[in-house]
């Protein structure tokens, strides 16, 4: 399966904003839902300008494990997004 439709939609997320895996899945009517978007993001190619860090879990939770979890947090904070103690977007 090609993840290009997911990547095209993720590229449209504005700087300083986030969306959830579930929202992307619903918008694309993906079989497998949020989990399918998670697989797509895990397979995200480098060097294509896909802002993978702007995709978060339900309720604004940061769900990416380390070492990429810290990178996601730093990238989001650099865009002005506030992250609470419970690894949730405020």
C-alpha cells in the first residue's frame, strides 16, 4: 500500500498546529483507522519535508517512543506548542 495520501495530508498541517492519527484516518477513510496512519508515520521517509512530528495520539498525547519522542517534543516546542507534564498538548 502506498502511504502517499497520508503524507500529502500531513504536509498540509500548518506550523504550530497538530492533528491526531484518528483525524487523519477519518479524513482519508483509511481501513485500519488510526493504527494505519501510525504505520504510515513509522514508515515516513526522510528528506521529503513531511512534518511527522505534528501527528499526535488521541487527546493530544505524544505517543512516539524514545529516542524519537524527545525529538518530537523539541520540534513541537520550537513551533510554539505547549506540552504539559503528562506528555499532552495543552
